[in-house]
């Protein structure tokens, strides 16, 4: 039972880290990254299709994304979808590929993005602390029901804290990496 609680907590904490990574990837750092286009869907033969299923997306230069559709008839639809998105990028269509030039970030915008990165990291830490609290409560219930001894309870709480510390450290590292990426000129 105790092993299940720890396993469940670890899985939830790992999921929190995966969600954090996804959220950090979606924050634009002034550098071209195909992940920027993950949220874009294109109307293709009557259904909403993710852009990455319709085209090859490459990064030929640090500030340039190139979108090469597998079917060139969908070029104008891709261009329309990018214009309608909240990315604020202007697609350039040459009839074969679409190029997206990623503008330099201003110092003010970099600071705003850094705050957003810190907030995202703090939200992840709150989620981790909630998982810790939940696991500790389960162990305390087991102790009250005399399923585990007081010494076992203390040992389990120590294990839970060690796991929480490990995941919080991962969050701090991911946030620091993203902040450095955002502030890089």
C-alpha cells in the first residue's frame, strides 16, 4: 500500500514536470522553434488538422521558420491559419514554402517573458507541494488506522520530502534554463 502511494505520487510529479516542459516550450524566446506552431490547426478538406501533419517545419536560420506543405494546394489555408493565430508573425508565401521571420524581442518583452516563466515554474512547484501533502495525508491515515508504525510514518514522510525536493530542483533548473534562453540576445 505504501509503495503504491509513493509510486502514484512520483507519477503525478513526473506528469507535473512534463506539463511544465510543454508550457515552457510554448513561451517564445526570440529564437525560431517549430514548437511555436504546435497549437496551429488548419482547415483541410473540411476538418481541423494540426499544421505539423500537413507540412514539414524546419529552422534553416536561428530566426526563421520554414513551412513546406506536403500538398501545395493548402498553402493559402496555412497562411490564413498563421495570420489568425495569436503568434503575431507575418507569413511570407513564395508559392512553394511559407517563411516566418521571428523578430528580436525588446528588453521590456524579455522581462515580461521572464516573469511568465517564473510564474509557470511557481505553479509547477505548487502542484508538487500539493502532491506531497496528499501523499503525507494518506500515510497519516494509515498510521491512524494502525497499518504503519510511527517510525514508518516518519520514514515515509522523509522519502516523500526527498522526492519533492528532487522534483522542485528539476523545476528550478528548467526555469533557469528558459530564463537564460529568453534573456539571450
